């Protein structure tokens, strides 16, 4: 499986003028240049606000092959940063009295849609805006005909069908769980309330007042001419057209437009009062969980009670934005590669943050060897390089996985198959390599091998909904596992995995929870009577029972690591 982890008045704008002062540290520039030189990212554009000064820094090209130099006017997909636009629109409606944060979502949907409830409680607009609706990250009827543009054919009818059939698995408002579905639904509710498309709302109430002429869902001809082509690894990929769920991640923009947006969020004196008041409402803390160590404004994540942050990613792009209203600092980082750029933004906001050295992908070396000497020599080169010089390249599982898909797009399925087999051999405890291998086997007509590998992927990561959906389509039955309250109680306790690292397991109402030292508490779900998995990250735990029938230890599986822990309480 490919890995991807989505205002109007008449007034005179007086945006903060640009200073010639360069506020981008040399270390950040060197990190960006190293990313481009090593083909980690095709290009990166930074817009940094520091008080009255704005600095742009751009490096790389709109495409690896025959691209143009990027600048602050180059167009990128901003993915989930769009969610902050959605909640700003909501805040405008709330301040005008047209909507209320505590309105039930059902108030705005057709009467034929039965939005799920739990224990007599309804999902409100505030729940959608803070990721506390108890709705899942994505609907289970999301089956794109074109995986390279996955949202394009998801309809409002499919959305309504999912909502009407879905059963919530936890209490509304009880926990934070990031939901593209929920925020996309909020955008759709704004459409229904206003009678206007989500894009028209963004243009009318945010883009036009802030003179953000390159901020749209649909490309204008001018935007298309300045588009940075998206890349998955080293391969150009399609843009994502997010329509029904556009409020979750459908916006395209530029660094210069996003600087205007962040300046408006930072400075009340450069925008009209309606928009300023809406942004102020969207910034207010609206959900806080000590258990999860999470604090949410409306869409914005509040970090350390200080920064407002949101990142975004689509199939070929990543983005990061942050503001600190106290110090009047803000940053936006855009790239046309599905490689995270959060660290660059964090470094600019928190100078003490340490950037990690950039390593070139091993895929770059391997693809050259394939072209020169063939796949067998390339496989041997991979193994010998990893053995003799393991720190010279990035060897994580995503490197071979991305290379495999690159070869598939070049119609080199036989070579891609060998790459996926190698990835499974190198990362036998990772779920995604098996999923990718299964996908290719299915594409090549090897259904039995596809099923075998999808099952293995699901065993390693029971939260892999893609494997579940494909197996279901192949008429393979996947049985849900239930564990009695009495059995769950046997697993509670404190487990020591390292001298100062413990995992505490608790139970509540027939549900099992895990909390690691210094981390939030998360629910874990059974895949067997003694095996459980997390949905928030790709990790699983196994409780070990001794010959006396007592649980005396557990084992945590995460990021290819196997970490046993003795029960100490």
C-alpha cells in the first residue's frame, strides 16, 4: 500500500511590508538544500514571518525532470491545512448568529440521513471541528476507482450512506481522534447551510478579502501555469481533486498567499473585524485531554499552550504551518513531494530544535544499478551496502516500497515484485511491505499469494483497513474478535520495557487501554485473545502467559522493533 500518516467586507488591506532582512538560518537552508540534492524532496518553499519581517526561501524545481525553479508564487496542494479554513468559515457563521457550535450536525443534513448517536448524545459542529465526534478517520465505503486521485469520485450520496449505517464505537466528545471524514462533513454542512459550494465560501470570505488570488480548490489557468508537480518518491503523481470532502484537504495555494493568511491570523489590524473575530474564535481552546496530552482549538492544534499548528499531505505534497501570536512569528513550508517537512517549520519556530542529518535514499542507488546491471545485481548491492555501510543511506521500509511503485508505474512489474519481496525479507515485522506485495500479486493475477500476504499484513497491523477491504472483496472472511471483561482484567498492570520506560494497562467498561511513560493513553483492540493493536499508530502488543496461567510479561511491536516487558505491578 502506498503511504501518503487534508470572509467579505469592503476595507483596505495593509499587509506587513517585506523586509530585506534574511531571517532563515544557515542551518535551515543547508537542510533544505541537502533534501533537494539527495532527492528527498523535489522542491521546498518557506515563508517565515518574524514580527514585521517576512522572508521567503525557495530551493528546487517544479518537477525533478525538466522543472522550473520554484518561488513564493509556485502553487502547491496544502492538504489538511485546509481544515483551518473550514473552521474559520464556521466561526464566521457562529459569530453572525447563523450557526452555533453546539448545533447538532443533523440540523443541517437532509432528513433522510440518520447521523449516528451514542448514549442519547448527538454529534455537534464543535465535535467535528475538534476531532472529537467519534467518527473514524475515513468512511469504510471509500473505494476509489483511481487510487492516484482517490477522493475525486467519492460522492455526497456515499457520505450519506456511510453516516446512516455507521455505529459509533466510543462516546462522543470523550477522546480526540483525527478525522478527515468529520472535517469533510463540516465543510459539506457549511455548503448546505449557505447554499454555496465550499470553494465559493473560501473565495468569498477568506481568499478575496486577503487578496489570496492563488488559493482555490480548482486550478485557475494562472495557477496551473505555476504548479509544482506532485511527487511520490521520485515519481510524478496526480493531483488530488477533493470535492465532497473538500473541507478536509482540498485547497491549493502558494507560500505568498499562505503568508497573507498567517499574517491575518497573527495581526488583527490588517483585516476586517468580522474575519479577525472569526479567526480569534477559531484560535480558542475548545477541547483538552490530559489523558491524551492533546489540546485543540477549532482545527488548529495547540502545542505547549502556545503555538497553533497544522500540517497537511496529499499524494504528492506535504505542507506545514504554525503561528505564535505572542511573538508574532509564523511559518509555512510547502513541498511537492510526499516527504514530511514539519521539522523545518518547527526549527524556525523553536530555534533550539535539532534538525536531523539528511541521508540519501538507498532507492536512488538501487534504481541506477537496476538500469545498469539488472535486478539481481541490484538486490546484491542493496544487501552488501546495508551490511557494510548502514549509515550512508536511508534504509527504512518506505524506500523500497516507494521504489516498487515507481517501477509499477513504468510497467516493470516483474522487477517491482523482486523489490517488494526484498522489502518483506528485510522488514518481516512490518505490515505495509506485505500489503504492497499482496497488491502487486493481485495485479499480476496471483490471487492465492495476494490473499496470503494480505492476511500477513493484517496479522501484523489489524488496523489495516485496506487489507480488510480487499480480502472482503475476495470473499475471505475476517472474523471480529471479542475478549471478555474477565480476560481483559488479567492484562491490567504495569510492564517495564526499559529502566525508565513503562507501559501501564488499564480497563474501563469492557475496553482495554495502554499508556506509555510520558505518553497519552490509547485504547487497544483485540486481534486475538491475547493480542491487541492500536489504531492511532502502527503498533501492537502481545500478552505472554506463563505455564501457571498467569500473565507475566508483554511484548510491544512497533517500527520494526520487538520490545519485551516484564510485569512489575
